[in-house]
C-alpha cells in the first residue's frame, strides 16, 4: 500500500457526521450495538464528539445507580464464593451498562491478559482483576502491565506465585513476551530466562501481592539487548519501550475492532503504533484515532469481522432494549465457545473464523431463537407491543429495521423479499420485527459484525 | 448434558445395521477400483495432548540416573514404573498402555520433535498441525489430505455432499483444529451429537432452506456459507440415523476423554463416514504441582484408549482403527522449583493399532547430550505423519507434506 493511501486511511473524520449505516457499524463494533435512537443521535453530531462521549470517563446519575447494582451483585457472588456465577454477573453488566465502549475494552483486556477461573477459582481475585482492567482499560498501557504483573489472579494462573530465586518459573515471563507485549519471534529463549529471574520473589501473601526480597535474584539481567536491569519493574519498562510492543498492541486492537483478516499489513498499522509511542501509550487517544479514522469506515473494515458469541447476544439484547436470564445466557455463550472469566487458554479467544463450526453455527441460530422467546423481557412490554414501540407497521418495514440495526451488510432485493415473504406467509407471529430477526439469524450474513 | 448423551448413545448401535447393509459394500466397491493394496475403510483417531506433555514422565528412562538426578520432586521411582524394556517404562498411571504394549498393539516412538524447536504452545502446536515451519500456517496436514481425497473423488465423479462433509470429524468444545483445515475442506466439529439439533421453531426450520447470496466480502461469506451447509448436511445425516437401535457398549469411565472416545466408537461402528476422528485432552502445561495433575491426566488417557480399543474389538471395524497420540512438545529435562516442569522439546508419540506393533520404534534421546537443557529429537514428526499417510491411509505423503521423509517401521 502506498504512503499516500495509508495517510488517507488514517485521516480523521472527526468533524464529519456519520451516515446511519456508519453509526450502526461504530456502535456494533465498539459498544455492543445501538438502539435506533442512539443511531439517530449519533448522526446529528460530529464524529469526534460521538467518540469522545463513547470513551468519556464521566458517569451519569443513571450510570452511578447501575454501578451500585453491579457492586451489590458482585458482593453476592463473592459471599457465596461461587465462581461459576462470574460469567452471568458480567453478562448482566454488559447488557445494562451505561458505558458499553468501556466494557468492550475490558473484554478486550480480559482476552488479552487471559486468566481462567477454571484454575484460579476465587471470585474475589477474579473480580479484583476485572476491576483493574476496567480502571486501566482506557488509560495507560504501562500502568496496566504493571498492575497485571502483580495481579494475584494472574500470579496464580501463570504460576509466578512460586517463582523462586534458585529455580525461576518461566511461565509468566514467557507469556508476557509472547502473548502480552511482543509476539512470537521478537525475543529469545534467553530473554525469557532473564525475565523470569527479574520476577523472582513476586509472590502472594494470602490474597495480596508481596515482594519477597529473600526470594528475589538481585543480579543483573540482560533483556532485549539492554543491560543493567535488576527489578521486575525495570524489565517491564524495557519491554514496553520496545517499538515492537506498540506495534503488537496496535495490531491486536485493529484485529479486534477492524478486521479478522490478515489483509491489513504492518505498514497500515504503523500510524496507530506510532501514536502510542508518542503519547505515552495512552489507550483512549489511540482508540479515538482508530474510531475517527477513514480506515474504520472503509471497505477494509465493514463486514470484515465475525461476531463473537457475547457480541452477538449482548448486541441483540441492547439493540432491542431487552434483558434476559443471564445464568442461562452464560451457559449458551459457553456452548458457543465464549465463557467469560473462562478463556480457553492464556492466549484468550482466537476469534474470527475460530468462532464458527457446525455446532456453534447451529447453536447461534438456536440462541437467537431462544433470546426472542419467553426468557427475555422487552422494555416495550409483551411481544405484541414491540412492533409499535419500534415504529414498525408491516413485514417489509420490520425486515428493513432489523437489517439496518443488526446486519453489517445490506441484503439484496431478492433476499429481502424472500425474508419478507417468509415472515408474512408463516402463521402470523405476534411481532414482525422478532420474526424478521429470527429469519435473518439463520443466514450466513448475520454472523458478520 | 447427561440426557443428551444418553439419547445419543442410546442411538448409536442402531446404525450398525445400516452400516453393514449399505455403506460398507459401497465403500468396498470404491476401495476395489481405486487400489488393490489399500483398504478405504481404515480410520485414524488422533488424540491431541494439549499443553506440552512431560514425555520424560510419560515414558521414563527409569534405569538412567541422570533422569532421577534432574527430577528431584517430580520423578517416578524405578520400582513403580510399568516396564517396557530394561531402560524405559510407562508412568504407573498408564496401566492401560502397559497392557496394550504387552499385547503388541501399542508402539512408543520416543524423541519425536523437529529442528529449531519452538517453545510457544501456540506456535509449536501450529507447526505440528500444519507440518509447515513458518507462519502463517494456513492448512493442516489432515486438511490437505481431505482436499486431495475430494479432488480424487471429483475425478472419478463420486461427488457426494455427505461424504464431502464427513471425511473427518472433530469432537470436543475446542475450536476446529488447524490440522483439519484445508483449502476447501470443511470439517464438522461438535461437542455432542445433540449440538447439531436445530430448534423446532417452524419459522427457523423454513428459513434454513433459504439460500444466501452474497452481500458481504466474498471470502468471509464463502466461509460462512460453507460452514452453514456443512452443518446442515451433518445435521441431516444424523437425523437419518435410527437412534432406537443404538446402544452404548464398552467399559468406559466417566472422564471427558472417555466420553469423546465412546462417541467416536459408536460412530465408527455404525459406519457414520469419517475416516479421521480428532479429539483433545488438555491440561498438560504442568509448570507447578505436576505429580498429581499429571498422574490424573495420564490415567484418563490410558483408561480411555484401552476402553476404546476393547470396545471395537470383535466388531467388523476392529482391524481398521489406528490411534495416534501426540503433544506439541515435551518438558525440560530439569524440573523447575515449583514441583513442575517448563516447556521443552522432543517427546514420545504413542500409536495404538489392531495388530503386531513394535513396543519401541526408535531410540530414546540422550539425557546428557542436550541442547541448552533440552532433549535433541531423534525422530522428525513428519516421518510419523508420512508413515501414517502412506502405510495406513494409503496415500502419497510427499504431496501432502511437501517433501519426502524417511518411513518408520511401526506399521511394518
């Protein structure tokens, strides 16, 4: 790709306003979908203002009340010490949060610094880690890595709690380089051994981190070609200052928010990586750059991602202003390959095409059918009131609305009339909108984010 | 889940009847006209041990002092080892394997690895799956085998959607393994048979018959449409099985691997179709507190594999099933300070088959001639693949692996 093309794709559209389809795309990718009202509001403002509001720290009074509810539910999970309820707790939070873009980033970091409740098992520690992700999700990556390296759940998950001076345990050191900061091929086996030494003595005392100087190897460590490193903190600084770390994180954000495919080259990622190097690795600024870029609304992005199970379910519920039994939803997303707090391994969820196989594809169709059924409560009230609440008069309008809110790509005329015919020729459903969604969910297009 | 499993297993014996009357003769006919030497009914079952299985504590060189000196907290005392010969033996939890070795139906291939070993779980797993050494790893060795079979069928005009969709099957809740990914191959992956049942909603059932025509980036949509039609084909094939005649046999325990292999045995017995079945057993990344965890995993493995082959013994398919167990790497020779072991290199591969297999095929790697604390591999894993492809599946391995590799002697 030419330099000119790359510059063009990274031009900011912050002073422009979005079309309906573009606004729906932004909300689907960054904030678990939007209602028609949110989309309309977004198109009446400059994109910069929309994104700033999305990423803003300010908490509304409604948000503060919700936060109280989330904390209350959290204390129930902790008091009962039932770690299997963690996914349901988070799903509830995702469905109801007033800050969905923040939660999307918390989920991003959960997948990045993957820590599984299957091994850690303590709701207290896992929820503490979850709050740490929330605290740093839009802040500084350096602070985030420092916190994660001392995070008790992580120490347990990657065995650094037993990293002793005489017998360093390489597990955390390896994953910090391979999966959290640099990526395969950007460090040596020797670097791993040296880094493991720097982390000796980083232990747990009960449920809190402690530095045990008696177990710490105080000798000099050499890492990534740098000398004179003694402590774990110094080692982290060296890793984060490596130009590769900014590239690695930028690449991962682009994969998460823009495109599953490999067709976005390093040269196109570079401007985002460079902005991290220049702004002290501030995540909010990087995301603002991404969400206001031409790239984000280009052919390289639209329809180029496969929905995650959580994105699909939470997005559908938020779009329809509905809520459901999250214990049952947690079980469904688990069967579809995404159990929150239970990532499959330290690499997190691969995402993209890995979400899809015969069983999960049929499972997705079944989940949508279930979410439109009696376990779900709609703000509009009973299902016969839904069409009028969404301003839908007939089957054609229902298909049009469902398409604009939920599909990444518009259907062609033939497809659309087939769907319209399906829902009008079937025995009368109580809501055309819900019937339309049921039918659309069986199509391959529905899986695109 | 136990209900769905019972329903499914209650269902599996029935199709034995179907298999013996219809699919088998058809397959025989195909086998006869294709090759006089190879039997097209042969089936490969792959068991992936995920996380990096500690090979030194699976098949341990119990008679070697160097082993005991390096494994202060994790070693197995010589008197507890199930001896294979006067140098090596199985972990005591692998009684099932010991039994099968005595019956000459299990071969250990020690020291399997590859040049310039990668110690990342993910990279090393991708290397084993793809048999390619540099990313991006796009296709797997079995996926390429499926592609090749499909191309052959097209030449002989034996195109059959069900056969295409069911050449291989992955059972488990992990994502589809790269090993089964081809350029065209679409392999179903399921947790249980019930996961292929579509909700009985009439509107949904009707909608499934609709064709999608692309309004999206072609590659992604092609992929999704292919996956959709594979799913619906496999779902239809399952619907056609008369579940009332199926019943569970065999002496399996309740472990996850036993459940998966019991399902594989049922599907094999009814002639469901796939020639490759793929299952995984995870948890081998034993950086700390290894002894109990590792013993539990090996116990699960040995019991499940023994029950699986016992289950097939005496059936028409017993002669046709070969099981292959591997892990992405072994562990360091020297244990760490957490009663565990860190990522290493070469490790043993186990093959279980119907008949005369050598107990040991190849030389155990030296415990003193090491590469930075790691074993040097003695057998390239691509030689194992070549041997399986040529001598078991009856195809030219060079076209699939891209190169010729020396054959091993475990299949004669």
